[in-house]
C-alpha cells in the first residue's frame, strides 16, 4: 500500500466528508450546506490531484488509460451526488452524498497503486 501525502490527504478529506454527511443525515430533514461544501472539498482535492498527475513526471511503466479513467470517474461522483442532493429534498440525499467520500477514498488508493506500480 502506498501511503504518501496525496493518499493521506485524500483519505482525510473523504472520511471527513462522509462523517459530515452522515451527521447531517441524522440531524437534518433536507440537504445540508455542510454536506454540499464537503463534496466541494472532495472535488477540489481531485482537481488538484489531476493537475498534479498531468504535470508530474510519468514513471517508466506509465499509468495508462486505467489511471485517467479512475480520475475521470472519481471527479464526476461529487457533481452527481450534488445534483442528487439539490433535486431530492429529503434527509436521504445527505446519505447519498456521504457515499462519495469512502468511494473516492477507495479510488484514490487504486490510483496510487496504478501510479506507483
């Protein structure tokens, strides 16, 4: 397992986003602003990670299309959950947004494994 600053930062942001959204699910009957902001933090992290991957030197074996597919998929998850949250005005939209954090955490781990071979 590759534990560098990128993974630790992504894991922290993803876990905090999930906790914030779960707490909002418990206490709110509609999408919480804190849940939406936590999704924005996850998306910002992914954007910075993607830019870093574009400008950093490529390893000898190269990350390939699988790497970029994971980044693209991870980057579309927060906007999908955001639009779900603003269209579904129930408490469960917070829970849908909570699923993004752990999903992105797993995808970041997979990106690290692909990048470092």
